[in-house]
């Protein structure tokens, strides 16, 4: 299983380590040719406005939209969740998202005072809480009918799944807990 890691911007090293530890093969994706060669794609944290621009200039925007529409399994963390969302609130006017999961997200939704924090999340389907690191994180404001909300903070969804698309408002790659990467791998089968 080749897991593509979108490597235009943001930190992919910890995601690569997590997938390697689980026996998958992470490969960097920067070009349309590389995208065509992967079985799933991770869109990491970083800055969604910058990622949106780089997707356009790298020629990846259209192929990515096509592969997602054709059911490419995708895992978006933080900025990656914003990129995969149907609708983005508080984005830049020219920011594009890819409508791979039927959610409306608000960028930097937790506000300045608590723009970064950690929380032990109760996650549907996991026996023990997941220690989650939030960094200038978005949250989900609206979910469509087909979306399963797996965890919330203050009533706001921060972990959602629709089919083989998984999104987190936090950074699961920054802790040693591999359970969400493992969950994503089960969605790619
Ligand atoms: N605030 C960033 C954005 O809007 C996301 C931050 C992150 O990925 N840690 O894209």
C-alpha cells in the first residue's frame, strides 16, 4: 500500500514515520505523476492558504480533484482537513478546497487565546482517549448526512469520517499514538 504524503508545504516526516511503523509505504507527492501512483493521500498540517496556492502552481489541483471525486482515500490533518472540506469559513477569498468530505470548517476557529492546546479526546470506536495536539486549529461547523463525527471539543466536531476520507482538526502525527493512522489504513482496503 503506497500512502502518498502531499509534500508541498507543512510537516510530513512524522506522518511518514507513523505509516512506516504500521508497515505501509509512505511516498512524497509533489507532482501529478507522483499523485497518479499512490493508493491513498495524506494532506498534512501547515497553512491551508499556502497549500491551496501551491496545489494550483504545481499542477496538482485538477488531478487531485479528479482522484478525490473518484474515491481516493484521504486523510487530512489540520490544514489538510481545511483543504479536503466542502466549504471553508474565514479562508482567503482565493482559497480553494476540494469537497472530499461534506463538512463546513472554520479556520483558526478556537481563537487567539487558546490557539494552541492539548486535550484528551473521547473517540468513537477507540477504547481509550486520544491525546490530541491542536495548533491554530480549525473546527467543523456543519456536517452533511453522510458524515460520522468521531470526536468533539466543546461540542464542535474535530474528527470526522465520510467513507474513506478521515479528517482531524488536530495533529495525530505529533504523538506516539498510531491508532488514527491505523484507522485510516483500514479505510483504504
Ligand atoms: N491555521 C492553519 C490554516 O488555516 C492550520 C494550522 C495547522 O495546520 N496546524 O491552514
